[in-house]
């Protein structure tokens, strides 16, 4: 536990890279109140995430994770966004089956493969043919098991890989609280219902964030991660353009050259040039598979920055749920504007929201397990 600000550096010997974390208040993050906390109270779930968990038991853990993430992002820059999104989709599924099989947010339930006895989350609508990066997590876990058997949880791997992905893309870094344990099951139903959708309005988005204990500021800060498509603030992913036409209407005013603005189905203004580009992508696919892909950020597609918010102010939000942050609510527009104006503000708030999201109702202490293989529960 830390009660004062601190300055911390990580040294990753695999790549001789020094990663510095600026001083910021690091009081241990209190977990949000969720239904899971109450439902599992009778089996003694205690929220005990802390820093430097593996300092003695597996001191190589963070450098091993960083090494694999660095390799994966070097080979495929899109992988940074994919790994960040894996962590988000894991944390947002807060479901209760029974207290024996509690699933509490950041518990690596998203990594479990289907078995004859249950259907996991990989085939849920927000995840199917969308989530990726599982092989990177497999490689990390394999090396960790050879160095520190049954010590580092898959849930902690996801949280740390997300942090490293942001840093390797030019974004901020932070010290990750650890001590999570891995779930014994998964819920496709919860994944379908809990993860925010791409056509949601502000009220719907806020309700979904508040349901897991996050607030309006967290919603705007993390909004690029939460879509049911490969979308993230880093704008490293691509999106099936055919889905875009479903969210935006074709009506709007403008000159023959395509200037002006159109309207999305949430009633917000969209840059008409941008809308026509998306419609052209849709027409180019001609029903073929795979359909056309739209780059989420044409300006800095491989960099973690504040361009997402600059795009929203310009009417170039790729999804209706994006543009709604500007057109659907004065409070969210004010936050978007502040992030567009000052990337330092966005970076600082992003660190805070990631720490907060990472603390969502995780399994700790004697609940759950440390999986030997992230894709399956341990054999009893």
C-alpha cells in the first residue's frame, strides 16, 4: 500500500529498456461496489490487489511479459490494441453462476475455451471473429510456467500485457496492481449483455459503465476500448466497414463535393466527407468475405495518442457510440474537448481509469486458481 506519490522505474533486461512511471498518487485502488461483491461475500472474497506481488516469487514475470508483448507488437502493430481490448472484455464481464464458480471481472474468463460442460465467452457476439491475441498470452504463460510454475495468474498477465501494449505504442505507463486469480468458468450470456455496444447512446453507455462501478469520466476515457468491434484509443485496429452503414443514416446536407454534415441514428452530426468514405468502403466489399476494413484513425494509426478525441470533435467518430460522446451529452463533450486539447490530461486520466477498471471485482485469496494453461482450468 502506498499513501504518498512515488517515482518508479522498471528495467526490462530482455531489451535493455527502462520504463519510467511518473509520480502520481498511488493509494491502493478501492474496488467498485458490484453485485458480485455482495453475492460472494459469504465465501470470503477479499479485494487484496497490491503492487510488487511477484517480486520474490517470480521476479522475472514483468520482463517476460514485456518481452513477448514487444515481440508481438513489433511483428504486428495492431496486436497492441488487441491485447488492451482483451483485458477490457475480460474485466467487463461480471457474472455470478454460483459462489463456487464466481466470475468477478478481471479473472481471465475470456481466455477459456469451450468444453463439453460449458460454453465460454469467445463465441459471444462482442468477441466472435473480433478478439485476438490469445496466442501471445499462451506464449507468455508457457514461459512463465517454465520459470515460476503456477505463480503468475492469467488475469495478471492480461493486465500487465495491456499496460505494456499502451507503452509500446507511445502511451503512458503505470504500475500494475496484481494478485488476481483465474476463474473456474465463463459466461457467454454475461459477455453478450455486459460489454457496451457500438450503437449505444450516452445514457446506455453510462448505465453499462455504472453497472460495474465505473463513472462518466471513466466511460469517456475508456470509450475507445469498449466497442463490440476492434476499437481502442490507440486506433491500431481495423473495423468491418459493412457494420458502419448500419449505424449511420445516408441523409444530410452538404454540397455536391461532399462538404457539410450528415446525421447518425443517434441524431448527431457526422462529417459528410467521412461518411461518404465509409459508404464507399461498404460498396467495395460487394458482399465478399472478408468485407472491407476501415482504419479507425487515418492520421496516427499505429500510435497511442489523443487523436480519437480530435476525430470526434471533427465529426469523424467511426461508430455511433463514438460520435454520441460529442453530440449526445454536454458533460461528455466537455471531457472529449479537454482530451482533444491536451493529450497530457488524457494520458493521466487513462492511467487512473485503467487502474480502476483493473480492480473490478477480481478473484483473490483462496478463490479461483492459478491456471497452468490459460485456455483451460486445472485438472483436479
